[in-house]
């Protein structure tokens, strides 16, 4: 959800924790090349074993009559082979090979990653125009982010450094950027804390900073802080999916992370990512 005052579009993401969950996706929901990718991911010992989990992210910025094409986000690990990602994974996600200039730019960005960081998520952005792919890095602190951008997108360093200061003291930082035949100017930085707001007051301080700078409406801050918790059949009987899960289990709600997006000639944009899921 966007945190600026007023109503705004939202996105909805579905996490597949492992290949065994592919069978839960309805046939025909995804384009044929993505259905083929999921089927091959589900193959034991297949070409996509390095993919640890997947997110399917649906942009809900307009009314839809049928399921839109999702962004597909592949979770990777340290030591992922860049040649495999460039020539096997991304072509499968995109439905065609990366064009040579884009492949070269992605390769250069990968080679510039410092030893303390790695590519955590590889994105296909077919839901958006332009044919870009997204790289999301984990393991850099704020100074490390500035240093890395100085190598791959030096023109963005000063404005991203200013936006990133909003996330000072945040933990588990992620850096994300989109790549065509160049690194695009829109750059995101995420931060979070291991514990939820009831046990981690730093969430409140961070959101208060967003409110003070006009990036977050006070009522949205309050909603975020109230979101974490859980429901059962007994606390929410009218909306509980009894037919699918019976009366057992929990619907758990959590706050995943906050994100600041920096774009040229615009004020930074703040977003929050909420979690909800069923547990037996």
C-alpha cells in the first residue's frame, strides 16, 4: 500500500513457498510461458532448482475483468550462477531471451555487487511496459548502497542518499532497481525489523519520521501499527473459509517492510508491505 495521504492503488502478491504449491494455481490464470516455467520449476532436479520461492505480484491500479499478468519474483541465494540467471531464469520468466544490450547491462550490474551482498530477488516485469527486469540486492548498509550506485548509476547517488536517510536505523536493507539497456532512474530501498511493532518501538519512530516529512498519512501509520495480529474461526466466523480449512488454524497478519522509492524530479514515495497467511 502507498502511504501518502489520500486513496491510492494497491498491489497484491501471492507467495509460493515451494514447487509443491504449483498445483494450487488454476490452469489458464497465467500466460503460457509462465505456466511452462512453473511446471518446470516443479520438476525434481529440473533447471530451476536454485529458485527457492516465488512471488506473483498483481498490480491492482485499475479495475480488472480477469487476472492481469503478474510480475514474477524469483527468490535466489548466495552463490547463484549469473550465467544461469541471465540465460536460463530470466528468459523463462520473460518468455524470450534478454536482448544483448540488456543482458550486458544486467551482467555488469551483477559483477559490480560487492562481496558482502548478493542478488536476493530476480524480477520479471511483464506487467509493466518497457521490458525491464528488476534486480534486488541484500546485504548492503546505506553507505554500501551509495557506493554500489556510484558504480552502476552515479547520477542517482545524491538523491537516493537523501531518500535513504529516511530509513536510517532500519535493518535488513534491500536495494532494488530496474534494468533495460541502462539502469533506470527509479530506485527503491527497503528496510524492516525482525520483530513486530508491539515488541519493536523502532517501527513507530520510523513511521513517525515518514509522517513528519509528509510521506505517510497519520491514519495510515496508525492502521499499519494496528495490523499485526491473528484471527481464528472463533474471532471471525462470518468470513472464515470453513469449506477450505475447517474451523482450525490461524490467519496471521504481519508487517513485512517499508520502502522508499526515489525518482528524478519527484518527492520520494513511501510504501508498506503487509503480510497475511493461514497456518494450521
